[in-house]
């Protein structure tokens, strides 16, 4: 039985980052894009906690809690924008929302 | 209290009344007058605008009201609204105030050693420097200045005194007319302007009054403006007067150019350095001629008299006040005021005398055959004004003013009497449908009798004294001649004849009145008869201020009028002294002749129209063309229509029309074409050069920016992809290195 090392954590984190990035770039539904962003953030969190654990210091975990709070706020704002958008455009698909262009 | 320094207040009383009426009258008079007329017990009174056709033309409230009133009509006192009572107090009251003020001021003037009083209130036009004809620099200054001297004192007393009586008369005569406040407002305004005219101390201010009375005349002639003939008459009076005014203005400008001032006293002083222009027409003669031309317009003399008979379209009190007693004498006043100028210009004076005599006899012949009672009086006025100019022309200025004074009494009286007759006849003015009114309207009859005797020139009444003095001066004065005298004498005979024709047709003989009118004949109310009686008294006694020198039993005090006016016409008085060259017996003969002519005129008229009414008809048939000529007023109106209205105006209009089409329109069209051409060029330049440059710049920038633009898709995920690629490239760079 191998113990779980930092490398495992990092592997999980990298996997989450990859999944999240691909999700953000490929999915059309903004809700899912937001969820993918959460995945990326959580990948970061895992990294922070893993390194904190490995280094025997607590700052990384505190930082992870900040990130969680930040993620919650970001999700709230993001979903709020999303609802306003939906009211106006009646769509939640990112590729149909392309007003910001020349 | 020194009234002399306050003479500027005299015109302001009627101005106050006019302002009150014209500014507030409409607000104060909410109810139409016809409602008052409907009240039971109202006398059915028609004024001249209530002709029979009028009921069809204006079938609304007014005509209806009178029909209604006619059913109820049995001579009760007419109910006046409180507003009317107020107007009845204010408007005549203001004129009465002016009269009292004037009388006191004149009385105080009489106490002065030098009977000239000038009050300058303030400056109107202050010092405009200009070069006179002789090259000297002069200052054109006009003041709001008032001058009271013997001449203007006579005028203000006539204007306010007779004006007051006519105001009182109007309260009765106009009682049933719409626009009561308007009528009295105009009437008061007229009195204001007339007083400005006679009290002004310079020609410019006189001209203000001159134009003002012209305006009021226009407004009052057209008082019944819903009647086309009234409106036309008003316009005619206005336009014809403007023709004369052009002469007046030119005369005034010439005066400025030659004498450098328009102030009466300064003009007189400046003229002292000129010598009389005994032969031909010099600059002063032309100046005098232009002023006289202005007078012919205002005072209805030969070339420009045509407006006065038409002016009878106005209400009768207006005819009496404006077109008989006061305004039309403004020209006489103005010439008399310019006596110093006319004395230096015998040629122009001769023109004045000839025009006066010619007008006198021309108008008298027309008056012989007119059937409208007011038209006879209108032509009579023109004729009498001709007498005044005859007197002015022969240098007898005081006599002209004397005749103006007596004429104001008896002509105002005659007009008001004719108004009273018209009033009694429910608006009928045609003498062929009158007759036998003597006993039905006795006060009107007797006062009119006195007026007719006075104008005919029967000794003892006002007209005799002034007319006989004019005839004597026309004969005896150095500028007079036997022809002028004879024309005047013939006119006197004609005057007596047409006045007695009028009296006979109206008051004597069998009644030719339409039956429906005859039922309503009634004497006028006291408001109308009292002024008549007062004016009749004036017509009897007014002449005794100027008893002929020949009547030696009467002392100098009986010739007060001449000595009162003497200071105003100092030089003329010197001339008059020369008349002693003629023997007293000549004067007696001439006086006898003029009285004889008057009596013959009266007798013939009496015989023609009373005893043998068929004679006038047979004469009329015998000399049909002559009758037509006279009846149609010598066709002067037609000639004027042909020459000026149609000829000059319309012909000139055609000429102007072609000028307009070819030259003016050509210029306009040419300018338009040029503008369009310039606009086309400009548009081409704008489209292709200016816009082209701008568009090319935009296009160029767009071309350059296109590669960058396609990167900005607006899709968030594309941007995110670029970020990721960027991050990967950056990391890759570090990793590979």
C-alpha cells in the first residue's frame, strides 16, 4: 500500500485543471463554463493544501479558504450576470453572446 | 391760478376721455347695445345706417331689435345702461372741462399787455444740425410747445365750445348705436388732436394734430364699417388727404431749408428779412403754394374737395363737428397762421383767392340739385370754405377767421338739424321723401330756419356779417378784383337758393313721407334739441362781434373780432387801412346787392319749390344735360377715377407690372439661377472631393484594421482560448529554454 504523496495531489490537481480548462474552452452553456471555472479554482486549492501539508505550514490552507470565499462570490456575481443576460437575450449559450466586438 | 401756463392741459382732458373709452370701453360694455333697445317702451329710432336694406344685410340682433322695438314703440324715454350714463358724463364732460379751461385762459390772455403766450413743455426733436439752402448751418429743433395767441384762442373756443355741444347732441343721437364707447372715444380723440393742431407752436407739431384729425376723420367716416360705402368713403377721405399732406410736408421741408426753422414765431422773424415776391413764383411763393396745397386737402378745396361729400357716410354729429365746424377749417387756420408768408407772396395769394372763389361757386352749383339732405350741406360746406379761402387770398385774414367762426355755428347747427330730421325720419335722407315736417318737429324746424337765414346772408344774423365782409374785401382789397367779388356774389345767391330749396323740400308743402315712416315722426330728445337751440343763438348773435365799419352807429366795441385778431395779422391790418380809398357809397351798394341776391335766391326757391313745384321739373327737363352735369357733381369723381384711380394707378400698375416681370423678376430669377449653379458646383465638390477624402481615409483605416478586427469575435471562449494558448506558449518558452 503506497501512501498518498504530494505527487498524487498534484496529479489530481493537474487533472482537474485540464478538465476545467477544456470545459471553459469547449462548453457552450455558461453555467457549465462557470462550473468548469470552479474546477480550475479547486485544482488550485488542492495545490495550495498539498504544498501546505508538505511544507508543514498553515498559510496555504488559509489561502485556500480565501480562494473558496472568492469562488463563492465569483459564482454569485457570475450567476447574477447570467440571469440578467438570460432575461435580455433568452439564451445561456456563450457563443451566441458576442456583442463585444467591433 | 395762472391758466396761461397750463394751456398744455387743454388737449389732455379729451385725450384722457379717449384713452378711457378706447382702452377700457370694451371691457366695461359686456352687454350688446341691442339688449337695451329691446326693452319695452323704447322709441324706435333709426339712424342712417338703419336703411331698409340694412335689415337684410345685417339680419342679426340689431335689425331684429329695432323691428321688435317698433312694435312696442310709443314714445317712452329710452333706457340707458349705467355705462352709457357714465360715458355721457365723461366724454362731453372732458370737452366741457377743456372749454372752461380755454375760456379762462383766453380771458387771462386778454389781460396781458402782449397777447401771445408760449408754453414749451419739453423737447421733441433736439438739435439736428443741417445745412440750409444758403449753406448756413442750422439746428432743427422741435418742441412740444403750445402757443396761445388771439388766432389760436378763437380756434380753441370754437373747437371746445361747439365740440361740447355736439358731444351732448351725440348722447341723444347715438343712443341706440352699437359701439357707443367707440364713437365717443374717437370723438374725444378728435378733439384732442384738433386742440393739438391749433395750440401747436410750430408746423411740425401742428402736423401731428393735422394727421391725428385726419385719422379720427377716417375712423369716424367709417364708423359704420359694415357698410361698404362707409368704408370706401373713409378710405377716400384718407387717401385724398394724404395727397394734400404731401404738399404740406414738402412745404414744411422747403421752409426748413430756406428759413431753417418751423416754429411760428421764428418763421415770422425769419421772414422779416425777405422782400415780397411781387412778380411770378419765387421760393417763398412755392413754399406758400405747397402749404396751401396741404390746406386744399384738409379744407376740401378745388382739386381735393371730392372726399368731403362722401364723408357724409359718417354719423351726422361727426359731419357737424369734423366735416363742417372744426377739422375742415384746419386748412384755413393754417394759412391764416402762415399769414406772414402769404403776405410776401401775392402770386400764391391770388391762387388761393381764385381757388377759393372757384370752389365756392362749383360746390354751390352742385348743391343746387342734390337730393340727399346731408349732401346739400356737405357741398354747402365746401362752398363756404371756398369763401374763407377767398378771404385769405385777398389778404383779409381776420375775415376768413371770422367767417370760420360764424360758419362753425350755423353749419354745425344745420348739420345737427339735418341729423335731427334724419332721426325723426327713421334714417331717411332723401329730401324727395320728406316735406311738411314743419309742425311735426317744431324745434328742429325753427333752429334750422335760423341756420338757413344765417347762411343765406340776411342782415342781423351771423352769416351776413362775415360773408358780406368777405365780399367787400374781395372787391376792395388791393389783391381783390371785381371778378372775385362777382363770383362770391353769385355764390351767395346760389347759397340762398339751395338752402331754401332744402327748407322747402324738407319742412314745407305736402308731406311725401312714406306712411310707415310718417307714423314714427317725433321731435328729438332734449339732449339733441338743447344744443340746437344754443347753436341757433350762436348763429344769431355770433356775427355781432364783427359789425361792418360802415354801420357807424355801432361803436368800435362791436368790431371786437377784428381788433382781437389784429395782432396776429399786423401787416394785413396795415393793408386793410388802404381800403378807405373806396367810397362808403360803393360799400353800401355792394351790401345792398348781396342782401338783394340773398332775398332773390330765397324768393325764387320759395316760388319754385313751394308755389309752383312743377317749374323745377320742367327746367330740369329743358336743360337735361346741365342738370345731369350738376347732379353728377360735374363728373369730377368720374374724371378722377378715370385719370388717377384707373389711369394713373392701374396704368401705372400695368407699367410697374411689366417692369416687375421683366426687370425685377429677371433679376430675381437670374440671381436664383446663379445660386443654383453655384450650389451644383459646390455639391459636386462636396460629394467627390470633401466626402471622397473623408471616405477614403475611413476606408484606408478600415483596411488596415481588418486583420485585427477579425480577432475580436465577441466570443468569450475564443478570448479564453487565446489566454490559454498564451499561457502555454509562455510556459513552453520557459520549459524549452
